[in-house]
């Protein structure tokens, strides 16, 4: 029986073969490694470089930039957003094509994060978390914190925002928590108070929280409730963090010009990569464009199979 769907005529038996091949190729733990690449913004290199998460192999320059790239985030629609030292926010597709500037940040030290269809910008100078549309539309303040030096942002499984505070005699080295509606819930954890500089922040699949401390060149780990777990060293000039689904933590080290890799227990796993790294300031993990296409093909094949059962 011939069926129509997915924009063209398909033989459902052929669709079944595609589905089986898809599951064989991408099934299980290996799927994440095959479908994910790592992007690193290189502040002094004026570019964004790309790596294979599974091997650390250098895949080339994702994009060459006209200004120093400082922060990056990735949405669910296949776009990367980059904040630059000139305060502009540019939008890129997964092919590395610059689609132009969509907004301006309040400070060159602000960071970006994506959640629930919106961009969020941390306010380094004023403690304001700003909410933006994916086209750059400014929706104003999402939350205002009594802080001076808001930097890294991450979201827990309940939609709460955790944001690190880099500066301030009273606030340096703290992590604040904000509810999904923007209500400030107060302090989630502290790295030690005055003299500590909380910068990068990440959450692993188990809900543990990691914060980099620029002042002491280490990383502190907290459980999902904010209770301190451990501290481990993290190279020179530890900056941004990214937690992989493989129980590894990836750390940008500007002093080493490398991406270092640690287990979530703090055990050093070695250098993930140093190729093409030049003063790294942010790191994100995104689906590989080719893998996205195969996922779509697989979904189409499954649709054909379901339609066949209805006849």
C-alpha cells in the first residue's frame, strides 16, 4: 500500500527501514555524543570554534566575529545568540551564518541565557535580569536583585533561575534564586562571601549546581537544595561552565587557553581541547545540524508507520 505524507510519497515499508536505522545509529547513550557539538567563544580570537563532544576533535571555526564574543546561549529553534564586547547581541543559525544584531545589552559584561521561548540578560551593573524576545523585543525587567555583578545564569528542573554574583563587598560569591514568575527567592548558596567571585554556573542532570570562583581558581559544588558538597581546582582563569549528560563538567580556562574536563565528583579528566582556544569566555552544547535533519526524517518515518496502522 502506498501512502502520502511528509511532503512526498513514501512506501511505508521503506519508512520502517529508516526508523530501524535511526534507532540503530542514534539509540542509547551514544545518541547524545553523535548529536551534540560544543561551541566556545574566544574573546581574544574574535571567533567561535566548534568541537565534537564525543571526542573533543576540532571541527573548525563556527563563526568569525567583528568584535570580542563574550557570552552565548542556544534556543530550541536552532539559533545561537552571542553577546559581544560592543554590547550588541547577534543571532546565528546552526550553520554559523550571522543573521544580524537583534538587541543591545546594558553592559559588555552581561551574560545571556535562554529559557521557555525567551532570552534573559543578567545585569552586571544594576542587578536587573532583563527579558527579551527571540527577535530582540525588550520585555523589561524579569527580576531585580540587590546585587552588583550578576553573571552566569542557569535554570533548574522547576523553572527557577539561578544566577551568580561576581562583585560587591556584601554580595560577591553568592548564587541567587528567582522563581519562574520573577519573584526573588533570595540566596541559594554562597561560595564564601566577600573575596569570592562567583562567575560561571551550571547544573548537571542530577540537579547538582557548580559555580566557578574566579578569585580562588576553583569550582564549588552544591546539591539541588544549595547545600555545599565539595570544592575542586579548575585550572587558571576559570570562567564559564557547561555540564554534559555524560557526567562530565566542561570548564573554560582562559589562563590555559583550553577547555578542561572534570567528573561531577571533581576528578580531573584531562584537557577536552586546546585547539583554536584563545581566551575562552563561554561554552555551550548544541545539536549538530545534520543530526537535527535525521531526527526530522525519523519523525516523518514514524508518522508514516502510524498512518499505515490507521488503514
